[in-house]
C-alpha cells in the first residue's frame, strides 16, 4: 500500500545503515546499535501488520535495475507452503510433481503434467526441487520426479539438496515406505553419464522404501526429447496414477486432456500487464514480487550487465552473410565484484531478438507505437496470493519482447496449444490443434532442415488471432541464456572475461517446398497462399536460413561499447595444482576456447609448466585457424608458454583428418604421459568427444582405465 511504502522505506534505510557498521566498534556502542536494531525491527513489524492489508494501490517505486525491481516475497515458496503449512493431509493429497531443471525443459514438462492431471480426475501440484523439504516429501502418497542431468552427470542447481538427502546413508530403509512414485529422466545420450541423475533417483527412492508404480522414462535431448516424454505418458502413466489414487480406469478410456478455451487460459494467468509512457506512473502491486516465476526467470534477476570492450574476427577468411564468422569478445566486469569466475568457467549470455522480429510481433500485438513505453505487472482479478514476476519490470515493451521472450524458435507444443485458443476462426484453430497433436509432423516442421520459426508459424496459422500483450508475455516461452566457455585467464586479468563464438548456421528448405508438403500431410496452413504471395515467387522458392539467436547477435550485431546481460558459472576445467603435471588439451573449432584461456594462464604463471600439448582441429590453416598467431607465439616464447601444438586440418588433403587421428598417431606417447599422471581436457562437439574417448580407450587398453581417469578428475570433457 502507499502508507506501507512511505513509512517503511526510512526504517529500511536505518536498518541497512546499522547493518553496514564495521565490526570494530566499542562494546557500549554495540549495545546501542543492538538496541536500535531491536526497536527498528519492532517498528517494522508493527507497520507491516498495520498497513500490509491496505487496498490503496497507488504506491510507486522508482524503476531500477532488474535485480532491484519489485519487492521481496514475505512468503517462502516451499513445498510446505503449497501443502498448506503443517497440514499433513494436504501433503498426502493428490500427485506431487518435483522437477530438477537447468534450462527449463524439466520444469516445462512438469507443468504440462500438472495441467493434464485434471482431465484424469487427479489433483496435481508442481514443486521446484529448490523448495524440497524432507518432512513434507515423506508424507506424499504419489510423486512424479522429472529430473534433468546436467554437465557430466551432475544434478541441476535446484536439485543439489534433494540429491544430498537421497544419498544420505543414515536414513532408514522405510523412510519412504508410504510413497508411490515414478521418474521421468532427461539427458543427452552423447554424454557418458546419460540420465545419471534420473537413474540414481529411481534407485535411491526404491532403496528408501518407496514403491515404483510406473516405469522410468528416459528423454534424449540428442534426438527428440519431447517425443520421448509424450511416449512415456501415453504408455500408461495416467492409468498408473489413477490406480495408485484408487480411482481405477476411466469409463471413456480417453487419455487426452480436455479442450482448452481462451477463457480457460486467461483464467489461469496470474498477472495482467500495464503500459505507460512514464515508468514511475505504472501501478505497483506489492504482492507482485521479484525473483522469477520459473527457472529461466530466476536467471534474469541474478544476471549482471557488462560492457563489451573489444570484439574481433578470429577467422582468416570470414563471410558473415554465409554464416562463416567467429568472433572473440571481451567483457569488462570490473564493476561487478560479486561475479565470481575462474579460467575456463562458463559465461552465460542473454541474447536479444533481432529488431525486425520484435517490430513484427509488436505490430501484430497492437503495440508497435509503444515499444519505448514501460510495462509492468499487477495481479489479475481474483488473484489474492503473492505472484512472482516472469521477468524484471518495469522495463520497456522493446525489452519485454526483445530480451525476455523467445520470438525466434517455434514454441513447444504445450505453449502453442495455449496460444492456439486465441485463434478466432474455428477452422484455422482446428488445423493448428490437429498439427499439434500430430507429433511426427510437428517435429518435422520444427526440426532440422525445416525449422519453421515462431514468426512463420504465427503468420501462417494466427491470422484471425486476437491476443493482448500481457497475455502473450505470460504465454510466450522465455528467452534462454546461452553458455560459452571462457577463453581468458582470471590470473592474467580478473576484470576482463573473453569468449569465443561462431555463428550457428543452417540452410533450410524454402516455404514453396514446405507448405505444399504440409498440406499433403493433412494440415494446409490457413494463410499459406497469402504468405507466398507476399514473398513473391522468387523469394518463396529460395532456400531459407537459420541463424542461432545468441551466436548471430554476438558475431553480427554486437559492437564495442554495448552492454549485455551475463552471468558466470563454474566448469569442471581446472588445471592441476602441481606445475610439473603434464597437460594434454584437445579441441576443434571453438572448442579451442578453454585452451586459449589455459595458454593465457600459462603466460601469467611465467611458463613454469614443462609438458603441455594442444591438439587443435579446423578445416584449413589459411581459413579458420583460431588464435593462430597467439598460439604460435606461445610455442616460440622463451621459456615456452605452450610446449607443443599438434594440428589437424580436415580439408587440406583428400582424406579428412581430425584431431582424433592425430591423437591416434601419438597414442603410445599419450598413454605414457597419462600413466605418468597427465591430465586430459577435451572440448568441442559431442561426436568429436566420443571419437577421442575411443582413441584413449585404445591407447590405454581399457575403457575402465578411461572411466577411472574420469572419476579421478584427470579426464575432463566439455561437449555440446
């Protein structure tokens, strides 16, 4: 309320000042300070009780940084809160869906399950594993775990505490004796520890006495993870859950969720958007809180803005229009002391959508003249609980669409299903809903070689749709940050982070080819003819192109002086403590990034490491030999900064030669170094990583030996 805001702020400042006092104060002063804190706290509590319930909504906040926007939540979003506090009965009721998610996929699947449950006469509740509470978890009767494996077999950030609890050997074998469960695990088969966390959770749940009521599902992101999820559901998930709940089979045998309407979708949205030319005049709802309403949203509130201080081309021959460009970019992080990073960690970068795409959607949503206006959120009518913002506000409409919405990639089927309800023409809506249900066709339409974009989907199927900005902002998939291995040394310069980026590019089939084939599959796009006429025969028949939204932003649309949203996270790449330990580095293309960072580290150390070998691969030394001069200087330096560089130029001879072939040629020497304690680091594509592992297995004579190196931390991979 306005009273709460005006009275509370001075006290907050006072508490803040008192809390900032140095620890070296006199005892009597400390007593005074303590008394002041107690009195301030009492006053705060009194004012909270007196004014928190006020209905006056004109309380204003100055627009600040994304991390400062809004108010902190007075309520914990815990499983206990969702279960009704101490009410054991509430914790036992219905199906509880816990997710461990890093990029939002597991969270999205969990929310799909929650939405579909009602059609099967089941009440479902989704819980972020960050809010896991053992005392509540053990009371549940039915649990679904949707668990992603991150990195080299690790739990996601939000699931770390859950796995610590699961692996606690002090727990009895009947800890979960009353719990019935199933697991959907998510991973990538290119990694050795494929779905390791889901498999571990499955085994540990059973060991602690829980009863498995449905087979574990395994999603493979290297293939079609959505198809794996759909298949897992359709094989009998809901029948198993109904049986566990004592409901038996449904009379109509219908396993599909009920028909959604636009009214249903809007009723499920907790927020409404407000737009004003002046951010200070936007209404502020104290119960619309910071923090992010999902995994991706949380990232926005912890990110930092950093200035690009240099950017330059790394290829000897570049052709940006053809998608052949690789840039090195340096970010100044001196003003961000809280950003903790080390050499070869990962820098996460938030991309922005291309301006033309933002402008197209703005026009379609009726806000093309309001891109510079500010947008904020208040709770929707009838919503009494606290609600978290999906992204930092107030912000401009331009940023809301450009930074926080994924306007490039086709949405997931779950998101598209909700958006489809706003198509007014019944025939048009029926075509899209049928397409969404045809998993094979939708996968073809959005997969490799075709990759229909969100804009193309909207143009072809949503001609009669009416959807306002606030609804769209809540339904549109969030923009994901992209991780890049840091290519600089924290020892050399803690205030500058460098990354190495190549444009992700793919040539796609023309719309003139795609649309007739789509019609032949039974899904004629309602606006196909209009779209083709607008393009013209020549443009419609021309191949389309795909460009990664973040890589193209960094390589083609970012210049010195721009500020981008970033965050750092640890990697497993760590140099051995002993400087005498041999180091073997293997990378291809932008897989050189961590090793460029290592070489800079070697230079900062003064060239004290006696045995360092870098295997590097690219197409031609005269075309895309990244950091060529810098690496050669490191080899030629006295003392040597880099002991040796072994190159593999795949297109300079008739037979293609890759880094794994060079490794094979040196197999005996490499085996000797490893037997002598060497560390091996691999960075690049997953296919290359698999080939390197095969060569190491051959050189060392045993896959068990390679696995032991992994366990000891002497064989480290970062693959994509």
